């Protein structure tokens, strides 16, 4: 249910305000030809997906908290917003780690970019 919003959080982290890095070229090739290295990269990918999902949940929680009928405190709203921002930044840094790891693994494994040939 939150995955489209989590993908939006990921895309927001890829905007020009942040350093846009190249996508992880050869990830599918790595998973097929070197399953252990591919599994390691898949774990890192799952981590940045989890952080983006957590950021989405905290964002929705902050919005729901603002419109709730119960009395609310600014400190709780601030905590939700700060938590959302931290999760989004952590998702971005983990995505950068994923890209760097895949790039290093495919380079060491001898991957040849199909677009370069």
C-alpha cells in the first residue's frame, strides 16, 4: 500500500539537489552469473527499499497526526518529520552504497557493458 509512496521518496532523493549517481549497471547479470555477490547486492537493495518505505510511513503518520481530532503536541509532529527526513537520507546513502558495490563487483567479475559494444 505504501510502496508507490516509497518509490516517490526514492525518486525525490534522486533529484538534482542531490548528487545523482549512475544506476547500478550489471546488477541482473551479477545475480545470474555470480549468485553469492548478487545476493549480497540484493540485501543492500532491500535495505534502501526498507528505508524508503519507513520514510513513507513516517510521512503519512505525520500527515494523519496533524489532522487527528485528538490534542497533539508539536514535539511528536517534529519527531515524525525528523524521523522521515533521516530515513529518506539513510535510504539515499544506502542506495549509493548499493550502486558502488554493484559497480565494484561487476568490474571485478569482468562484466562488459552491452551498450558499449
